[in-house]
C-alpha cells in the first residue's frame, strides 16, 4: 500500500520490514482488535483515510458502502424496508459516504444548452424524456425510474448514430459550474463518523452513458476512431472537473467508476489499455497530487486477470469491488500475491451469494477473505453490490450484518 499520510492521522506508519503473516500480529495490534471487538465501533474518517493509505488499524474495516446511515434524507434511510440495516450500519458498520458533485449534463455549462425535459407518471414509474436542440439536430434521451428501486433505467441514449456524435460535438462548450450541494450536505450529516467519497465517472463511463454499450462495442469494430475521439473529448472535460473538485475538497475519497465497461468480458484488455489507462491515470494523478490527503479509489467489476497490472499502472490507492470466482476470475489470495503491498483491496463479499448463503457460509467466506487479503492492513470488506429494491430478504439482511461482525470480531 502507498506511504502517503493524512495530515491529521495519529495512526502509526506501517513497518517497512515487509508483510507479516496473518496470524503473527504484534501484541499491541491484538489489544486494539480486542478493544474494537468490545466496542464494535465504526472507524472514523481519519482512521478510514489511514486504512486506504495502507496503514494498519489493528482490524479490518467492513462497510455496506452504498448505505450511509447518517444521511437521513437518503433513499435507504427514508425506506422502512432498510430500517434494520440503517440502524446496524450506524452502530457497527464503517461508513463510506458516497456523494455526488454536479458537473453538468455533458460535463459543460448547462446554461449554454437549449433543452427541454418531459416527465410522465405511469403505474408507479416515472418516465423522463430529455431533448437537447443542437445546430445539427435534436438529441433525445429516455429513461425510467421505479418508485421502489434505487436506480434509473436508460432505454434510449442521446447518441445513437454517427450523425448524433457530430451534433453533440457541435454544441458550445464552457467548463461546468460545479455543484457541491450534495457533497457538502453529505459532509455535514456524516462529519467525522465516516469517510466522504466523491462519486465520479471516468471517460468511458460517460461515453457509455451517452451512447450505450452495444453501440460502443459495434463502433469499436466498425469505427474505432470515433470511440477514441469521444473518449478523448470527455477526458479533457473530466480532467478539468476533477482538478477543480480536488482543489475544493480535502480528506476525501474519489471513487472513479466505469473501467469495467472496457474490461473483459465486455471489451478486451487492448481496449482497456486505449480507453481507460491513460485517461483514468490522469484522474488518479490529480487526486494523488492534490496535497489535501485525498484518496483515489478505482471501481471495476468483471474479470481482473488480464487488466490487473494495467490498473497498477493507473495507480489508485484502492481497488473495488473484487468479485470472487466464478463471476470474477481471481481469488483474494491471487490478488494479494500480484498487487503485493501496492494496493488496498476492497470488497470480495459477492452480492449474489449474500442473497442465498447461510450465515455460516458468509462467515467462512469473510474469514477466508481476511486470511488471504489482510497483511498489516490493506483490506476492506464490502459487498460487490448493495440491494437497490424492496423488500430485502431476511437472509440477505442477516448475511450483510454477519460479514461486518466477522470483521469486527477480529477474524484474522
């Protein structure tokens, strides 16, 4: 793990003597773990910053990740189906408070756009149509949001043809007026009880949102220059926005999501090299060089075997969500062997298995992940995905709490 420090961290730096076997913990670490077991207290913002810099807290942070129990206006906290998990998270789970920063519809100044939005309600669903008028014709996007599901389903993308791309590129561009209202509100509600995390797409993610995966995959075969051009345009805009965000926030995580779109099995390692590595590396370098104790976290589902060394070249502090086989293709032991102490590993609790496993199976898998991945720190347990609908099955609810408690009980 990296050797940077948060400015206010009181956590000792890791020893340079190399990795310590999981069972050979110093007495002081064992005592800290015992106290944590007694308290079951979540780690603080400063402690989680230290953990993501690779420092040893004497235990393994464990989080629901997408559920912030301190954000009382959030969908999870407002939904009675999640009340048990919200209460448990506040008392025992570690909080990573994901928050958005508004960067404009096209990573540009929205006031320059001539656009209209139409909404229609039907059978517990909201259908939204957005039309952007350009000098070269209209761009149309359609989406659906269900009342009891925390996501938006996009069924028509802005850019459907090569002509749409030219229309998009004909729009005037000025840097966006960044909107920090959600981030600041989250910071105010969470305080020092968890780590603030700015949730940001990478360039290929934005392009996929504009175009759609199937069309991008087709253009990768028939018009690869068009895909590369789009990614480069978005990368330039996003780089400006990330630099401005890093200038205005501190002691924060920067969760960069989207690389999975260009990773196997969706695209190839060669496309990952072209569409992800140079552009995400710029974003990570901005975060690392901000000098404000900020942390770069890369989010990448899928098969990591062919791209893991490329991710190390991108240089994030941490990588998540680490899907175990069979959905992923690397075990925790193999991940730790290949990244050494250059990366904090986050995740490995497979969401699908949390739905169907017994509590005993969940505990066994959590213990195994800790045994294979914990080396003087460097590990955070979290689910590869969190429930986004209701109801939540009692089995899933129990398993979510069980893996957190396994970590809190010092299962190493």
